[in-house]
């Protein structure tokens, strides 16, 4: 079986996001780019599954739709342990465009399991995984928290509001992963970094596809008014303010 | 042209977020000078369906099929798209919750309709169609322009509010054509957690962090939450270390929540934590360190030890001020 993990290239989570050109573009000066945290967990789980020889996994490949700047992020994915990387060379215009590009690649190069993160920490649209499922006419498992094998059978859990479902299905499918899928994201080791240099990173041209949406402007959130401090000895004042001033109790 | 809102039910009942979505749909339909159609999928009693009229539904359409009582994003997207095509609808609205997040991307591909997820406000303009959404986990906003003829929005919780707007809509029924092979995913079993209040639905959330020092110190947190009827949440290290379940983790990499009232107890206020809770209407911070960054995003703050502050607050809530 082959696993394909979708990788989104996003600003480090500590980044203070700034904009330029009249709030039309992200100011990328000084931004550190990382693998989207959920994609990193998906990749970690895929590699764990492959490393356990009792599982029927032969290959873990990562894919990104992006420009040349994303190669560094893909090299990191290779250093963590992916076998090969694909970059579809295009500006990722919107989720529909990205999913359409990846779906086209999968139609030409079949995979059994495709993993994506529950959302990308930049545009928070939670869309690529579900769109892939639809482009490919596959099931897509949202909020997947466990992926494993019981012999040849898959063991899949997904979170639902107030609980957990254990699912029965056979590949191919898209797994949209959330926290829990792997314990900690794996960090590349020196050996992995050395090996990554020799692993294939293939750059493919994009297909013709129209995006359906575009961001026309960004906005910074307004600074919050200052915090009202309450004496720890006068806590009834806090409850009183929450009721009468903030009106949230 | 018409506006369709998908009214999700939970075991045959609608929630506040459903009514908020219908209220938003009504507002949008008025701006577009068109009708508000509300579509319900799965078995729901007529008395429950009628409630949708209170928030402005012009037509209430029920797909009353027991096979659809359990959510399947694939099947629901198929049902909604058949209905959209039948009605030549142009604007399709879902709530930005688990089900909306799962259904809307599939619907977008089926209908070639641009999707704006986690929308925060009424459209900034109708021609071109531009809406505001959250990006970078709440660290910024973006205005998204949808260029396709059909448009899909998922609405963030507590972004528009529930607005009454009574209408006299009759209930209609719709029977989609569904192929058997759509029913392929089988649920082997289901476990429910003992959390009675669902975190992403809760109006009040009491969240605690590493400042509690040990998983054995959570009783004051739970007692305070119980007194308020609040859900319990935690910071990431607390769930990473197994002190609390992953379900309670809020923040950029956990759940993103927008309750009316959020208590951050023994939580320093790291940027990734704040990203997941910044849309809370009111934030109260309780922390021993007056310099903790959480105070710069809080509305009210108490400098003090959680282990003594929480029991006192519980006492005040239970016995009155
Ligand atoms: C990629 C990435 C993603 C992340 N995502 C998230 C996320 O989604 N959610 C998240 O929460 N974090 C996330 N983090 C972690 C984040 O950076 C912080 O490390 C974390 O939020 C800190 O948790 P904390 O506030 O509980 O602990 P600490 O930072 O250790 O803070 C503990 C606080 O408790 C106070 N305190 C101590 N004793 C007491 C007492 N007796 N009474 C009251 N207060 C007391 C201290 O003054 C301190 O402010 C992420 C980090 C990374 C790198």
C-alpha cells in the first residue's frame, strides 16, 4: 500500500502576521516557514506505520502545491522520513485549485491512502481533504484520530461531537487527521537530513484549473482594551462585573 | 436565485447555531431580494421543523429519511447538491462546525461553487461577493471574494447572533435519489465520552493550564465549571502530557472556540493558545504572575493562586454574591 501525505507550507506558529501593499499581501520578511502542524502529525503517523514491518505499507510520499520556496519544507518532510516528495509548481490560489491539482496527480499515480491535516494554519479553511475526496469520488474521513492495522484490516477512529466512532472501510480513502493521530510530530535527525538530500523531489507542472475564490484584502484584529484587574480578596466583584458589565453570566 | 441554509439536527433537535445560521440566511436573502430555503436532513418532527420559521425561513424542506440520521459527508453533500440544482439556488450556507466542515468542501467540488469557510460577518459587498473570514487562527482576517456563480459559506459560531423574524412557512418534503454504494462507510461502534457539555458548543468554558501543577489538582477546575454549567478545556502541554484528554485541548492546534465567557486559569497565554480562544466574547485570566501575557488579551484579570481563587469563585457562584 502507498500513502500520500498533503503538505501545506505555513508560517511558524509564533509568527506575528503582518501585511504589506495596502493589506493586500502577507509581509513575508523574517517569516520562518514550517510544515502545517497537522500535516506534520499525519506524516509522522504514516512513517510510523511504514516502519512497523507487520503493516502492508511500502511507500510514504509527500505532495505540495506551491512555488520553489516550498522545497525547503518538502526537504524537511524527507528528512523526517518520507520516501519521496512531489511539488506541483504553482501559486496555491485557493483550496479548490490545490485539491484539483493533487487529485489530478493521484488519478495518474494511484495511492491507497491520502492524508491531509484538518486545517491549514494559514487560511483555516478545512477544505483540501474533503475536496480531494469529492474530486476522486472516494470517502473522506473527517476528524480522524487513529489510523492503524489489525492484521490486514484497518483500524480507524474519528472524533465526533461528544465521542468517538470506530469505522470499517477499505482503501482507497482520504483521511483528514486531527490531534491524536500521532503523539508528537517527529523531528528530523542528522542522519535523516543527510539522507533527504539524496531522496527524489520531483517538480511537476500544474494543470489548467480556475480558482473559484481569491483573497482581496487582509485586516489586523483590533487591539483589546486594557484588562480590568480584580483583587483576589474581592472575587465577588468579578462575578458581579461578569453579570452586570460584561453581561456574560 | 435563492439562499439555502442547511439545518443540521442532533438526534432530531436543532441547536442555537442552527437558528443563528437561519437568521444569517434570512438577512442575506433580504439583501439579495430573494427567498430563504431551509433544508433539514434526517428524521425530525414537524414541531421541531416549525421552529425554523421563527428565524425567517420562507420554505422549510425536510428530507425525512431514517437512513440519513447519521451524518455522512458524502451522502449529505449529494442530497444538498441535488436540492440546490432543483431550486437553482445560488447561495448555500452551513454552520462552521464538524458537519459543515465535512460537507462544504465536497459540495464545493460538486457544484463548482467557491467556498468561504468560517465567515464572521454579513457580506462586505454583494457584487462582487466579498465576505470576511478568520485567517492565521484568529491572528488576522481576510476578505474573500467568491467568483463562481454559486457560493458556499460556512458561518462561525457567535458571529451574527440569533435573530427572530417570524414567517409562516409550510413544511415540504424532498426525496433525493441516492445510490446504494454511497452507504459504504460502516460504523463498527461508537464510544461517547463522559463530557456532558460539548466544548465547541459551550457558552462558558473553564480552561486550565500547566499552572495547575499536577493532574490531581483538577477538582477545583471541574467544580467551578460544574457550578457555572461550563465545559472544561485545557492548554496543549496539559493534554500532551496526558493530564487531560485531547478532546479538551484548545488553541491553534487544538479546538478553536468562541464562547461568551472563557476562563484561562494557570495559562500563560502563548500566541498559539490565544489563537484558539481570541474570539471569545469575554476572557478572564487567573494567574500568579502579573506579567503573564494572558492579561494582555483578557478583559478581566485576577492575580492569585488558582488553588485558592477557584474554590472561592465556586462558592460565590453557588451561594450568590
Ligand atoms: C506548533 C505549536 C503549536 C501549539 N499549539 C498550541 C495550542 O493549540 N494550544 C496551546 O495551549 N498551546 C499550544 N502550543 C504551546 C504554547 O506555545 C505554550 O507552550 C502553551 O500554551 C503553554 O501552556 P500553559 O499556559 O498551560 O503553560 P505555561 O506556559 O507553563 O504557563 C503556566 C502559567 O501558569 C501560571 N501559574 C503557575 N502556578 C499557578 C497557580 N498556582 N495559579 C495560577 N497560575 C499559576 C504561570 O504564571 C504561567 O503563566 C503550541 C506550540 C507550538 C510550537
